[in-house]
């Protein structure tokens, strides 16, 4: 899974052209919040044209309880995007509804079944927080879960989602943690939300490094200036890769062993799982 996902307004030809050269692992062409209702038809056409012959381009469609989402899909699916980002689901049933419509369109356009993946923004409605278990085993197309704080803030009527030091308030940290756990339970990528101050590179580096520490595999970006810092923060270091290789090698040399001593530390099976995951992620990033 990608490290950096850069949102790009799908109605801006200038921003679309610029986005392809900033080094983001994935682009998300936004047909939802960034595009006014009257501009959506033209934005769909721009998005469809942009996706053709480009890799790892996603589209954020409108929520499935609006009048726009089906027209969004019908416009962009023939161009074969990497996937669809689903905003504001209340339950995994919304992702299932989206997936079923993708099934029809893939079949109609002779696209191999399952090609189009889904990332769900799973915390934007308060009731969704109580339904995150519903993603486990229900949406085969599901590739990742991410979360959002701004819509959740508006829904609960709060004034801010961060404290004076810029840290998430407890209720929003809860939403972040539940997204992380739900992604792990569903065995999909956990993608952290945006860092809204795009001018604060040092703050972004700290935030992204903490996200990787906590178990997130990537992060959303709202400005091209954020991409480099996110990629840097989520890149495994040479030391981490070497240590992971040594852990894997140690267990391969002693098959059937549950615990091994390495550099004065006791290493057990959870460390082996983490080491293998790190090596798989590093290999995937090298192939991008």
C-alpha cells in the first residue's frame, strides 16, 4: 500500500497537471467536497481523461446517500482507476452498495472483476464509530480504511478537534485508534488522516512518524508540499530493514522455536510478524 495519498480537486486542470510530478505514491481525484455541485459534470470528465494511462490514481466519489455518486462512478470506471474512496459511510453496507455497483460497471466495460479497490473514510459519521467491526470479511474489494476529523467535529457540534498543543482531543484520538484497529481486524491498510497545516513541515514529520510508529501504513495529504515529508516519514530505514532481515533469518535457522535471543533481547513470534510485514512493505515501496 502507498505511503502518501494526495487529494487533488478534480475540477482543476492546472492542479491535476501539477499533481503528477510531486512524487505522491497515489493521487485521489476529489469529486466530493472540493467540487461544487454545478461543477461536478465537468470535473467527472476531467477525472476520466486524467486517469487513462496513469497508475495508482483513485477517485473520491460522493457519498452513496447523495444523488451524485452513481454518475461519478459511471464517468470514471471506464478509465480504470486504481480504486474508489468512499466518504461518509455509516456502515459497511455502504461500501457493499458501492462495491455492487462497481461489479456491474466492471462487467459492462469488460474490466477484470475486482480490479477496482475501495478505501472507506470510516469515521465521518458518529454512528459509524459503533459499526467498524462490520468491515471485517464483508467487502472483498476493501483495500484500506482511513478516517476524518472535520466532518466528525461538525456532526458533534464541537468547536475544535485539537488542543492548544495541536494534539487530537481524546474523542478524536479515539476515532483514529478505532480506525487503526478496524483496519487490522479487516486485514487492510490503515491510512492516517490529513495534517491540515501544510506549511508546518516539522510538525507534519512528527505526526507522520508517530502514525507509522502506531501502525498506520500511509497518510492522506491535502497539499503537494506535504508529499515529500510523508514519504520520508513512512520510509523504512536501512537499519530497520537490516534488523528485520536478521530476525527473519534467526527464526529460519531455528524452525519451530518460539523465542530467540538476538543482540541481548528476547525475540518472539510477534517480532517475526512485524519483521516480515516491514520487509513486505519495503519491497512494495521499491516496486512503485
